[in-house]
C-alpha cells in the first residue's frame, strides 16, 4: 500500500532536537561531543540522556528500552525532531515496539542513515512519514561544509532544492523517472527481506550505499535483491558511496566501485529505468541529506535529483 507522504513540521532556530540511540552503542565520546556542538552552532537546543546510554554488548541498550526511548521522545512536546546518535545494528530488533499511531498523529523529523534506514523505510511504509537520510551525531564532525549546510536546510524544511552533483556517473540512461524515494544501506535493507517489516519497492526511486563490504558480499546482496524481485519494477536506481576505507589507494578505490557498478549493470541490463552512480550520500564525508519518503524526480537532461 502506497501511503501519501506525511511531512513533519520543519524546525526553526531555538527548537529542541533529541538525540536517540535505536541501534549501536556509543564507542567514543569525542565525536559525539563534537556533533552536539555542531547542532548547537546551527541554533538548536540538543537534548540527550545525562548518563548517555548504558550499552548492551554491541547495542546502546536493551530492545525494550530502545523502543521506550523512541516512543517517549516522540510524545515529548518539547522535542521537535530526532537525530540518531549513530548507526551500527539494532533497529530491526526494536521497530515492533514503536507506537505507529503516535507517529502518524504527531509526525516529527527523524535524521540518520546506515542501520537507521531500516527504521526510516519501515515508518514510511506504515505511516507515510518523510524522514531525512543524512548524518548521525557521531559523523557530523567529519562532514563537509556542503553536507552540513544541506542538513541544516533540510531540517528547516528546505529539502526541495535540486541536487546536481558534478561527478555522477550515468550507468544507464533510461527515461526521466519519478517516484517515492526509498532505500539506504544495502546490508541493512537486505535483512528485511522475508520479514514482516519488508517494504514495497515497486514504482519507487531506490538509492543504495554501503561501506567496508568485500566485493563478494556486495555481489551476494545485490543478487539477493534481484532474485527476490525487488529491482524488477522500480522507477530508478541511484548508487551512493561504495568503498573500502582501509588499505586502498585511489586506483584500488576506483576499481572497487567499477566492479560494483558492473554487477549492477549485469543485474539491471534489460531494465528500462535509469541507473546513476557515484551520488554523494552514504558513509562518506559528503553525505548529502535526502528526504526519504518524498517524491523524487530524476532529471535526465541535467542529471539532477529534485523533490516535490
């Protein structure tokens, strides 16, 4: 079922943003503190637990407590938006605890990426909620000025400005396409296949990104999407950052990306939809914020992504 977009109210300076941790635990306080300062410099009041999160192995807290935190902050009238502390892993274990009626009746901006895309696509499928696929608190200190500027504009509701990156690679031209923007982290999204939290990809513009995955794993996950039929009826495909962060020189990085793109073209060779690559989003410093759940328009002539 395709629900109409549910757009949360934009933020203004002086509004309160709550930091929430529905996935991995906080491993390093330094980038967290730096991210908080950046949000404060943007003019927002930042709310987070005084004692932070207790940690439960690789999770920030128990499944129950992470679900309670989400519902509590969503119902807090002081909180106007939520930004994720980090990604990691864990959203799939707490989303069945989310009060969907509360989300539908009191929508708020949610910002995050990586494992957080599980949460974002689930909420869009069930309520139509438009969220922001962008930096988490612990990645803000590494973000480029363009990435931070785009995040700020999107938080303030100005996310319909066309995005025209200079280095986009058109792997498959296809006609101009439009559809609801869905997707995110490849490894996270594949875990939803065959579960009650799987979402509809048909007639959607899909973006995918991932980091530090060996090529055979990328191949395996893309092949799984293909064999499950997820890529059969989409409106368009946009590939973000695919890279290995360690032990790679520039030539190796280029070769790695090209091998990912080659596998995509093998899978989508007979498709009529456009395929773009090298789009600036994902686990990279230039993580341009995108409104997940909004209507995306892939402008063939300008290689520009617009939203309505």
